[in-house]
């Protein structure tokens, strides 16, 4: 008996020694491999995030694929519903929190099943192993499996369980080119992973097993059947009750179709141009949708091929809450042109800033008398929009009527440098050579700016003189801004341009006291290429542009007619309404009054024939008197030919004529007329 016992002891010792040797050798080999083949941590970020633009509440505005052509939206584990995590562990790695990266129990079970069935039944892959496989995208072979096991052990040493689980949930395939539960929950259910229901959680947890076989877009029934299996496993593991599992099976999730609604598309594209990864914007979906609807209805009333843009800025934070770059983003020719940031001539929409500069310098007050009379600005003789003159009037009335001559005189006497400086201080960029390129013509829109910048310029009047740079992302820290205008100057302009003091185009029959309070100014560029209306109501600044994207003019493109009605409708929306006027201004102290311009009586004018008039020839000719406002001797030129200086009338046949007269001091006047 003793020899037999000794043999057994020796055999046991040999086995133990062999196991110890194997363990030591394995440890040495493993340590060697660990040093020679360090874990490639950079591969853990293999799948880059898909650019995604969200509205202010986190709703989707725009998404595009990542550089790897994948839909991927990385999230933190804390941003996933716990039931989705439990569902994933139930079907992918039940002993996840108890193994070191590989599961010996699962390996033995899988080996036994594979031998018994003579085919691969299960792979015994743990979540760390799957992460390692996804970062290298290896084929499923025994060699690959051994590498995955080695890498899984390494990964479990450099990352904790929560971090590895987060990696898995961000890298796992969920059908097609969808990577990660963040993208999957938004793609299939239009919600955040944190908001998933139990049925939705189980549905998503079942997809990575075979993302092609269970692709919901192609095999929805198979995906739902797989979710039932997941719910059953969760109940078996005690992660949910059988009642909860049955209730989720009875009420399967509804898969959403990919969103087709295009809302705030131009703002989303602008956001991507500023941040390639996208982000959460300040766009308020409800406001955007209402303004887009108003814009589309207004566009239907405009001439064919008209373009339209609207910008809404929250005054307090300078956040862009609405941007309509065009009414049809899908239009292949002009739909993707963002007219809200395209530079165009603003016409008379800049005049409030010219008056603001004069008010600020003490050159002018609202009740100061200005003169709307013909003037010569170094050889340039500008006209008003209606080609008429109104004589003396208050500065307030001149601004309300958008008269060119008083505004030009105010700008020249206040100083172009001060006017240019104020325009730039409210965020409207001017070219470095503005003095050479525009000069006084800046007053009537002799340069180009964008609707966005101009609208934020008007927001300064609503902020009591503070300029704040616009912001498009919610995580942008608010700009402290800077004071660029006196508070009382802003109050004065708000009062002058208030809807309480003048009719609103399209609302002429409405009681002005019943309209929500807002101030505004219109503008029409030269050649009627652009129609503008910009203003604010103390809470929001709104800008509207109407024109053609290719820049051609049209008689309909007048600010008061084409843009102002839409501006008023936006301010009348319930979400915008402000029935309380802003502060009542104090009188402005005029310390350096503007000099009086030359009056009409001092200028040479042709009174007859009248400029722009058409005369009817009864007997093939017509006799027209020659009259001026000057009794001095004159020289007359008809179509560049001198006519008798003593003639007091002239007989003309049918035709087009240009008549010029000149006195001995070199003063000239001209008139163009037609005889028919």
C-alpha cells in the first residue's frame, strides 16, 4: 500500500510542479509580451464623433457622418439609462464585474459547446474583448481570439470597469453605419440614451450581437424578437421582474423614420462652419418654426424668384434664436445660400446710427430743425427717394420719413470719422478704405453689410447702448460687451422710430396703441436690389431682407413694402409681444448745433420745363417757356447745343431733351423732359 501511496504523491507533485512551471513560464512570457506589445490606447478613439448640431433644448437640427462614414455620438456612462446598461450586461457579459477581462467560466463553457456540437456555438467574448476586437476590426479566428484575450487583460489594467463599459457602449455597432448607443438612440427613437424606456433599452442591447442580421431598417421583426430574448435574460438574471419583461414585450418600441424635417438648416450649417464637431446652439425650435412659417407665407406674396431672410436675436444675451437664410433650403440653385450672412447694401437702414452720432456729440436733438432742400456735396447732388423736398422740419420727422438730404448734411457736419466709428462700434464691419470707397454715400447704403450684423447693431438700441457680440452656441460664455452709446440717445431713437408714432405698412387700419410695441427702420438699396426692415422691441431684435440672390433689382423691392410687413408680423407673434414702451427719453442738450445749409433760393433751379415731365405736342410741336429762380442773364444749352440767351421760350418737336442753364458765376441747373 505504501509504494502505491508514494506513487500517487509523486504524481501529484509532478502535476503541481508542472502547473507551477507553466504558470511561471506563462507569467514570464506574458510579462515579456506586455512590455514588447504595450496596449495601443490611441486606438480606443478610433471612431470619431459625427458632427451633430442641436437646438437650445437638445433637439436635433443637423447631423452628418464622421470621417469614417459612421454615425457616432460619444456619450458618458452617466448619460445612459441604467436599464440599457443592465440589458447590455445581461446578454453580453453577465459576470462583467467579477472577471479580470476574460471569463474562464465562459471559455470552458464555450469550448465544451463547440466540441459537443462540432461547430462554433458561442465565442466567450467579454465586453473588454469586444472592445479590443472593435478597435482593430480583426476577423474571428483562434489567433485573433488569443490576441483579444491578451489585449482585454491589458485593457482591464489601465481602465476601470465603468470606463470600459463606456467604451463599449460608444463603439458597439447598432446596425448599418451606426456606432454607439448615443447615435442609435437618436437615430431609432429620436431621444437621448438617458430617456430610453425598458423596451427601447432591450431593443438596442440586442443589436450588437449581429448588427446586420438584426438591422431594424431591414429586419425589424428579427430585431424585435431579439429584444424579447434580451428581456428574458434580464428577468432570469433578476435585473428586472417577469412582469416588467412581459409588459415591455407587450409594448414593443416604435422605430422612427429618419427625420425629414429641415428646420434652421442655415443656422446649422453656420454652426458647423464655426465648429466642425457641431454642438448645441441657441436656436429656439418653437420660435424658428413660427418664423419660418411666416417667412414662407410672406414669400408666396412676393414676385417670383425673390429671396428672403430673417434673423432674430435675443437682446439680453445676444443669442441667435432664429435664422432663416432662405425659405427653401432644398432649392438646388439658391436654397443653400444663407442670405442672413451675405453682404449687401443696407440702403437707409443705417440712418439711425448717423443720427445717433449727432445726438451723442450734442449736434442735434429730436426737435432740432433740419432742412430738406437741394444741396451740392462736392459735385454730388443727391435726391430723396420720392425726388421731392420738404423744406424745414424736425430731425425726428426727417428720420421717420427717411429723407436723404438731411441725413447727408448731418453726417457731413457731425464728421464722417465719428459716424464711421459709431457704425463699427455696434459690430458692423467697414472696409479699411471706407472713406475712399463710400464717403458720404455710406449714409444711403454705399457699402455692404450682413443682415445678422445689422440686426445686432439695432439690438444696441434695445440694450441701452451696450454692444454684445452674437453667440450661436449655448456653451459660449456670455460676452460682457461694451457701452458704445449713451442710454438717452438710444431712448430718443426708440421713441422716434416707435410704432406708436407712425403707421406700420400692412397694419394701416390697426390702432397703433393696440399693436405690440416695437421700433424699426427700413432701407432700400440703389437700383432696388435689396429691401430691408430692422428693429427691436426691447426683448428681441429682428431683421428682414428681401431681394434676389443674383443681385438684380425689381420695382417691388422697397423696404417699407417688401420687408416691413413681415417684420411687423414677427413682432406680433405671441412669444414676441411686448406691450410696454421703453423708457421715455430726456431732451438732448444741443451744445454745438449744426450750421444751416444753403436754402433753395440761393441755388439755381429750372422751373420750366419741369424736370422729368412729359409734354404733349398738339400740332407736332410744343411751345415751352424757359423759367428759373434766377433773374440774372443765363446761357441755355439744349442737348449740348447753345440756344439764344434772349429767348424766353422755345418751340420743340417730339423727342427727348436735356436742358442746361448757367449764370455768370458758374452755377448750373439742368432738366430732362420728353415731348410726345
